[in-house]
C-alpha cells in the first residue's frame, strides 16, 4: 500500500514520472499470488484495486481519459466483487474517482450514472452527492439540480471542508 499512497501523492503533485515508478512496483505486487489474505479477502484483490486506481489517476493527470476510465472501471468492478465485510477492505467507493474523471473528460451523463449507482450502494454519501450535483450542472439539467443540492447540503451540513471534486 505504500507504493499506492506514494503514487497517489506524487500524481497529485504532478510528479508523474516518479508516480509511474510507484505504479510499476505496485503492479508487481498486485500480481503476486503469494500475498495471502487480508482477513476474508485475497490480498492481491485489494492490491489490484490499488493498482487500477493509481493507474487511472495517473492517466487522468496526463489527460489520457480513455485509459483512465478503463482502469477506474476495472477498480470499480474489482471492488464490487469483494465480499461484504465491515470495515470494507477498500477505504472509499472507487466510483467517486471514476465519476470525477468522467466529468473531467466531459462525459457528465456517464458520470451521473456512476454517481447514482454509488448512491444505491452508499445512500446519502456526501462525496457522491457532490459528484451527482456537478454532473447535473454540467448536463444543464438545472430543474433537477435543486433536489440534489438539498440532499448534498443535508449530508454535508457538519463537514469542515469545501469540496471541489468527488475524490480526494
């Protein structure tokens, strides 16, 4: 996970070459069948999610949106197929990253579908409501924005940060 966390941080800083090095090391780990289990979950399933999220975020940073979307869809698929346990084996809904990248790629209708799906799994999640609100605004469906805005304000009422994206 160290390579994942470091790669995400380097990507956010725009240090894409260094982030690519972390991605390469993470890929080797993710495909190691000898990792064992994290409780009830095969560790390499979780590491593959980490790999695809980092690969997607790195591609998005370089505006290679098709590649980013492919990786993030795979991360969503992998996360959807993890067994249900508490706490969940992955720390956030990967649909939030996919939706944010779809918005960056100017695909708001697809982003809306992703956020709606996430809200069926994670009802009233503030991050996903914010993404849904952004996608509705980008689509120009202002008549339906107010309802989502009210839901987001209710979900985010006690938060101490202002969101600019549905992902960290």
